[in-house]
C-alpha cells in the first residue's frame, strides 16, 4: 500500500455533529485507475500531489491511496465533511444567470446546459460553414482551423450565451428556495 499522510484540511474541519440533511453528512469519493506497466512511480508521485492538493479544500477530512502488490489497480479515497464541493464541467461560466445576487449559484442541470449550448452553437456553425468557409479556401489549414474556434468561442462566450441565459433565466434557474447560503469562513456556522 502506498502510504500517503492524510489528515484534516487547512481549517481542521470535521464532520458536523448532529447533521440534519444529507448534504451535511460526510462524503467519501473513490477514484480507481489502472496504471500502465512501468508508470507506477509516476502515478504514485501524481497521487501524492493530488492528495496534497485535496488537503487545501475546506472540509477535507483525509485521503488514502490503496494498491495491492503485483496489481496495476490503484484506488484513491477522499473524505470530506459534507457535499460542499461540487464537480463542475466548465460550461457553468456560460450560465451565470443575470440578476442573480446569490454568491454561490447552483448551476443548471447538465442536460439544460447541453440543450442551450446546442441550440446556441448550431446556427453559429451553420453560418460559419455557409458564409466564412468558402472564402477561406486559399488559407493554410492551420489558419483555417484556428479561425473556427476563435470565432465560435468568442461569439458564444461574449454574445450568444449571455443573451441565451438572460432570455432563458426562468427556465435555467432553480426556484429561490433551492439557493443555499455560502458557508461561513472556516466551515463554521452551518
């Protein structure tokens, strides 16, 4: 077994006593990986760094890296005081709802983000293919390949998605009683 010291995060947070909701219960996350032969030392170094990084998150209770001798399977366990940390996809930055005065906004469900992105990106791709691509035939491939994401992502980030989220804010946003107050500094005050 790879020995990686764990322990509480920087705030010394521990699971809250008498937690009333599932959100306040301790959470364990397990990641399993099969390591390529000869890459075990690289993986173990990476695992030590990940465990060290996890210690910096509020509510971190500990982490362990498990492996069986002779096996390429590794398991990394992370323990947190509650569900305060969420996995984000990166699309949430396009879904900041206008007029939201809540500091910790819960992102829309992924299927809604996917649907709005698809509806927003399709007309841009179609227009680009019809209007711009025919005029770029003489340009070198790397330049043509650069122009497509440059134009598409710029328009999506600064024009299309802010407009789409403003127009669809009621459909994208949760009910007001779904919002949660941000945790107090140091993890106290829940």
